[in-house]
């Protein structure tokens, strides 16, 4: 990990999009921003998507995040809600890709596990833990903002974990595929 970086976390939604920013300095987290984009007043779904895209670009242009962590849609029973949520996530991701910011998705369970140690934690438990970890004075009324911040913190906690699509049949295969890791 770089000595200093900024991570933008996003909880996509077509009613409320929550987001938060943290700065990493010498492997320590520093709270920067926690807010939400309220979309309830817009009735047209396409207008909401446009606003999500524009707000994400504004955040990127104003804060210059090095990476984006975004909550992946969870599987629910309502297919229409899933489609709308997926579109919201897609336009937020497209904004990041437009500015060439690397994006990582995390499931809600993975985010909750990273923050609280419990993948089934409530939004309130996640918010309280973030308040403690980042020394936040208050928690917002809508917890979508803390969910966005939680995605950023989860990304920080997971930065050291190796993610790879490579499969190894044993140590010999690992050594053969990673000669740069052997001294």
C-alpha cells in the first residue's frame, strides 16, 4: 500500500446513495467525509442514474480518490429492486472508470464482517463501530452514509489480502508461477 491514499466508499441506491472518504497515512485511517445523496424527490429512474453518475464524478474530481470500494447488490426477492440497485451501482462504477480509478466490490456480509466481526450485524451496529474506530462525533440519521464509509474501511482492512484468479496445485506450481516472490 502507498504511504498515502484516499479511498472512496459507496453504498449505491436509487433512493439514497451513501458515501464516505478515508485517507490512509502510514497505514493509519483518517476520516475525511461522510454524506448521502438523497434521490427520493426524483420520480424518473433515469434522472436518478444521471445524478448518481454526476455526483460520483464530483466526488472523484474534488477528492481525487486512489481507489473506490463499492457495496455489491445483495440477492433479494424483488427482481425490480435488484435491477434498479444494479443500475445505480453500474453508473457509480462507470463514473469511477471514466476517471480511471480502480474499483473493488464487496458484499454486504463481507463489509459487516470487516467492521464488526459479524456478517449479520445490523446497520446500527456497523455505524456504532465506525463511530468508535474513526472517532466520529455523531452518526447520521440515514445509515446509508455509514454503509458507504464502511465499504471504504472494509477495503482498507482487506488491502493486504492477496486476490488472484490463479490456482496452484502445490508449492512447486506457486514457485513456478511467482518467481519474483522467491529470494
